[in-house]
């Protein structure tokens, strides 16, 4: 309860100062395609993951604290699959720049650039009968020379579609790919009009985030909403589509 109240107050104050959401205030929206590979051999135990499929995706990339571009920041990659299971239910996955080890995959890792490392859900998902962390790994550009440094997300997207390999792993498992995400076009985005992502409201049977720290997260969103005088649930805009 003490942590919840502190998170709400801090988010309230930060949102008042910047007149925008306390976290991820600005970002870029990208449209793309998610291709689920389907499981060969042992299945995931999740109908949506065990059959190959192709889905339209909307992705928002953002800097968590909104720090100046020259400074490292925790980076966010928010993914929405509309009508993911064919029955009007969306799937939202929220990834944050992180490490990949057993501890690092649960910790945000500030970076200056979008394509220099992986992103993870930080908290575990219930995937079938096991708890696993999900992660998005930027795929290397086979056409780039080995000595080239990675450009920004915007520069790369103007040159070619960007691809991320989506993987899952329990602590005693290697990372295993379950889908590939291709970003194809960027769109203008603002804090007031962006999509409202919610992985707890938008999940699928057999693929749900665990409830650990969800109260702390909800308190921070509520404080952010109060600080900027916005309507809607948990500090996000009232319209789920923006």
C-alpha cells in the first residue's frame, strides 16, 4: 500500500510538470505484420501460438522518461494485435529494453538507441502451463557492413522494414522464437491521440501476464491520469483506440 501511494504521487507530480503522461509521454506509431511461426515438436499449449498465422500489428516505440535523445533511457515497444483470436479480442504486449540473462530479463536497461539490444516484458507471462518471459530481439540487417553502427529506428524504417524476433523462455529454458514482427511504416503520434495499450485487459486464453506488481503499475497510471486531468482508466486516455 505504501509503494502504491508513493507511485501514484510521483506519477501525479511528473504528469503535472510535463502536461503529458508521466511515463512514455511521446512516441512514434508504426504499422506492421506479426507472423506466428507455430510450434514444431512440443507445443506451447496456447492455441494462438501453436498454429501459424499472420496478423496486422500496430506498434508504439517510446522513451519511458522522455529524456533528451542524447541520453540513455528505458525504451518501450508496445504491440497491439487487433482481433488476435478472431473473436474481437485484441492482444497487447508491452516490452521494455532489458538484458537477456535470468536476472537481466526482469530489469529495465536504459539505451540511447532503439536497435542496439533486446526488449522484454520484464514480468512473466503464463504461457500454457509455465511462466515465461517474452522478449523482442532486433533482427540484424544482412545488407549492412559489419563495421556499420546501427542507425536510429526512424532512419532504418525509412530505408527498409524493421524485423524483431519474438521469443519466450522460462528460467531453465533457452530462448525460443514464437513469431516475427515486421515494422513497415511510421505514423505521427502524440500523447493525446496514441493507442491505449493494456496487457491485462487485452490478453488471450493461455497467454496472460502474471499479476505481480500489477497494483503498483495501476497506481502509477492512476496518478498520471490525475496529474494531467485526463479521463479514462488507469491513467490512459478514455478512448481505447486514441
